[in-house]
C-alpha cells in the first residue's frame, strides 16, 4: 500500500474528529513520520474513538463494555471459557466473573459438552441474542451518524479498510462468513 493511500485511509476526517473532541491537534497527522508510526497513531486514535462510541451504547444497555464484548463473541456459537479468554485477550478468571454476572441477567448460560462432561461451553440465551442484536443496531446507528457527512464512497472505503485491518491483525475476530 502506498504512503498516500495509507494516509487517506488513516486521515479519515481527522479535522472533523478534532473539532468534535478538541483535545488533539491535527498537526500530528501532517508531520513527516514513518508509515509504521503513522499507522500506529491512526489506529490508536481510531480505537479510542470507536471505544468511546461503543461505551455509550453499552451504558444504554446497562452493560459494561466487557460484558458486551463477551456476548458479541458468542453470537456465532458457544465457546469455552478458555476460548473466550483467548479471543478477548484476558485471563480465564475474568471470564468466570463475566459469565456469572451475565448469567444472572439471563443473557448467557453454561452448557456441558455431551462428549466430554468436563468441558463447559458458554452460550447465549434468546435474551442474550436480543441484546447482541440491539447493541449492533444502536452501535451501527452511532457509527453511521459519526460519518454521515462523508460521501458514501468514503464510508465504503472505511468499511473495507476496517475489514482488511481486522483480517490482518485479528482474523479470528471476524464472523465465519466474513473470514472465509
């Protein structure tokens, strides 16, 4: 990827973001720095912006961002605690507490493996699946509103770049239909 196309992808309306959140100067984005640093700064800033929007949706659902991560991770099928811990990059003991709290809310439940009763899978309940769908609907509306002033072609370019970034950095995070 050329430097100019990388800058176009990462520099997605930084001035718009700066005007909304006046804590960063746009001078960082025009400094002559190497592509690795430019990419790193862009992805870190994007991650923080996405996390801010995601956290506001989580509050609307009366869930923590970690709880929403876990239920979304189960949307494509049940997983073991160890599998969830690897996917969410946390300790297995964190998963136990999250599952206990989400279980008490009726969003997940534990299922013993039929072939090996020692193995326990975590699965969504019907109510948990509704929460995932509601989260995606609300988050989608927030993300769409954030880029509503952009031309449609730039919105599509961002979506493609995001998908490619996930494929490069964490292909296990994509749903099976997208990753294959």
